[in-house]
């Protein structure tokens, strides 16, 4: 189970702690435990354990302890580490430090409400390293757990810190664990209840303060819905641009294997609500995979002398009087994701076939193909087959297709459909 510092969990305290860090940096005072810890006390970010005790008396009392057992030293270490994890602070070996652009932007934002998206962006990008050196992004994992399992027991959100990395397979393991009894989870992970409580102290509280989840009793629910498919990002084309025949480029345009599926330029994600922030982060990864598959497919068809087009559809390959229209979908291993992508893809194929390939491009012999990033569930293949849609997927760099006659997976050959 990975660890995130949890000396305190209130965003307003983190903000005042960041102000304190800035003070020391501007005064050219190293962020050593004693310096940062004492300044956190004097700025009333942290307090002596005994209520009403003066700071001077507390410091004298603490001096009797070894440095590793001084409470304000611990608070300084955890605060410093938390800001480093968020990418807000860089600290050298001599404890000199500087703030990142994100930290400076946070500190220059007066409104607490306006700071929320900035905090969210930093926390989403917080990578935590495990004992094996692999990095995971626990906040995005937590949000996905609540999204995929609304009403999940809040204490089970500790699982966001158990993920070794951010792979689909690792998330599926975490998601499956979240559907088991809490005591069984402790047994599987070999965790004590004390460690489990520590693991759930900070992230759910931050998610609640950021307005990303709400807690009802002992359960957590998502606020808003996330849309994380690649289809909602497209190449920017002026809406009235037309080719030499007067056909709008937004409908279809000739391309080559070298010009199809140009990678987009991603801007830094900040200043948006969680719906868009989380969606954009995931879309960027899925869109890159989507575009790579389109490029491979385009080259695959062009090598067989097909002419290529792209537009609202992902790829159209034509030869003589035949048009092969392809819609590409990146999918996860979960059935829910595959269903959503399939339903969307089938609808797109039917509409593009009718409205563009037939009505505008005037093809009559049109074949429809749904191309997946991996082999989908058999039930979805059967569904597509019933709709006269051929299912293709990429497997170790080779396009495969399900042969409904032999009931076997075979290599895909587009010329077979001309």
C-alpha cells in the first residue's frame, strides 16, 4: 500500500502551508525540518498538541525528544513531501527550494473557489512511487472507482493507493477488489485496520472538498459524469472549408497514409471542472492510441491500392465501386466500457454510411467495419455480425477479423470485401 502524507487534509491549510514555504524561499531560508516546522507553528498552520500551550513552551518540550520524534519536524517533512508529490515544489539536497509555475499560480489566486481547479489539476497529476519503482496516479484511480461503483464504501477507497501502476489490468484488479467485503480486502492485501484507516485519510477528503465526490453516511458517490472516449476530440478544420469540388472538408477529404490521423497538440489541462479535467487526461492517452490504429489501418489499406478518405468517419477505403467504412474504438477490458464504445461505434457507422458515403459520395456497395484496439467480448461480435458489421481488432500488430462462417479468428484482408 503506497503512502501519501496526511499531517492535515484541509485545502485551506495546504494553501497557508504553501504561503509559508514561499516565505522561507523568499527569505532564502532552507526548508529544513526545524525551519519549516517552526514557521508552520508561528503561521498557525499547525498547533501544539496541548491546547493553550505557547509555541515557546512547546518548542522547549519538543527539544527533549530526538529529531525523528518531534511533532513539528514530522509536519514539516510531510508537508514538504506532499508539495513535491504534487509538482508544486522542488527541493535540493541542501533543502534550498523553488516553487513551480503551478504553485506560483495557486499563490497568486485570491479566491478560494478559483483555486479549486488548480488544486485538482495538481492532485490529478500526483504520481506516487511504490517499492517496486512503478508509478500510479491514485487520485484518478479513486475517481474512477467512485464513477464505476457509485455508493462504494468510503473506506474501500484506500484501494486507490494499492495500485502498482495506472494500467487497465491493474485498475481492473482494484475494481474487482472493491466489490468484495472489506475484511476480505484486508486479508488479501495483508493490511491491518490501522494501516487501512491511514490509507483512506486524505484522498477522499480532498475529493469531497474539490466537489468531485459526495459522501452519504459511509458511502461515496460521484458528482457529475465523466466521458472518456476518444471520439469527442477531433482534428480542427474550419467549418466552411471545402475542396476543389465544393465538398466540405468536415464531411470527407482525400488523404494518404502519411497524412491521415495527424496527432493533435495537447494543451495543459487546468482551470476546468472535474468532468473536463479527468476526461481530457484520459482522452489524451486514448486518442493517441486511436490515431495510431487509424494510421496503421490507413497504411494497411493503401498498400493494397485503396484510396483513402477521412472525415466524420475515422477511415474510408475505396476501390472502384466499393467503399469500406471503418470506425475505430479503443476499449478497456471491462464489459461496460466495451458496450459503450460498441453502441456508439455502431450508431456512427450506420449514420456515416447513410448520410456521407451513400448520399454524398454516392457509393452503393458499402461495407461497415468496427475496429477495436483489442478483441472485444464474443457477445459484442455477435451483435455487430447481426447488424452486418464486420468486427476487426489489432492483435500484436496484426489486424484480425472474426469469420462468422468458420467461427474462427483469421487475419483481416480488406481485398476480400471488394
